[in-house]
C-alpha cells in the first residue's frame, strides 16, 4: 500500500491541464494537475467532478451562476451536465476526484483533450 | 454551487472520530473528521477508503504490512477488505473519500460507531 505525496508527484508532471491519475478507488480516480490560464468550456454528461486547490488559486467559471473562487484547501463539486471553465491566473496545483475514465474536456474535443496517465 | 472551505467546516466539528459529510458526488462522499488517539481495528467489506491528512499527522496501522505514515497533503487508499487502524498522536484533521453510506467502523460496532452527518 503506497501513499501519495503530492509534492513528489508534481515533480513528474510537466504539462499544463493534463490530469495524472494518483490513485483509484471504488471506480473513481484521484487526479493531479498543474494548470495556468484558461481551460475550455465543457461539461461531463455522466460525471460529477470535484476540484480542490492544493497550491495557487482557481476560478470555476459557470454560465448561469456566480463564479466559484477556490483558495488552497478549498473544493467544489461541479455536477454532471453543468458547463464550466476552470481558469487560473497563476500556476496552480489542483486535485480532481471523478469517475475513472472521465475525459478532461468532457463533451468537447480540443487540443487540450488528453487521456489521463497514471503516475508511477 | 457552494464551495467547501475546510477551515470553516472544522469550526462546526467538535467530536473526535466523527466523519462529517462535506460533499457528495457520483455516489461517493467527501468527509471531514478531527481525530486524536487510537481508532478501532476494522475493515470495510465493499468500500475502498481514501485517507488524506489536512493538518497534523496520521498513521494507518495494517496487520500484514508496514504502517503508512501520512503528513499534511499526503493520502493513501486502503482497499476494501483490508483491516486497518488509524492512529493520531496529535489532534489531526483528515479528509476521507469513500462511498456514501460507509460506516466509520466498518465491520465492527463499537462506541466509536457513528452515522456521518452532513455539514450545513
């Protein structure tokens, strides 16, 4: 049984907006990503998605309600079907919790679309 | 859509070893708990359980392999069926990810057994 130390894990994450699988449980995945700038608007048809900020700051922009501003330690669940766009004004480390197999850009395919790799 | 700020959430958590539901997604729950001392040995028949330390330090004792020592930010997944005992030498704040409805003492009923309440 191996613990995950995010500080060590992030040492092997270079690309922006590319979630890496740090752990899996109950059909869900814990993913780590470094992000900066604006992501793409998208939603997930069948997946609620939790965003937690580990370091930095993240804004979850939403179409029909006020943006959610996350500081380190804070998290929010974006329900399935809700269009959202994560934006980070600075280099930011985030943790995601969502069903294994969830694609980062949801219903949209763009140059940001990647398949999550498992961290070694 | 309401974010969760653990620092605020913990202000309303008094009891030790009593997980409170901070968010639910995809049939899973994110729970927060303050812990100190030794918990009871137990396992969960049908639930993998993630332990993450937010503040303090937690040891996950295991029967058949080395203990896992968690510092702030670190996490581990205890697979279903694996007997474990969380121990905290100091007051420690932890976050759990596990299926909604998981009982804190798993297969064991003791004076530590509680039903998780939802944070307001």
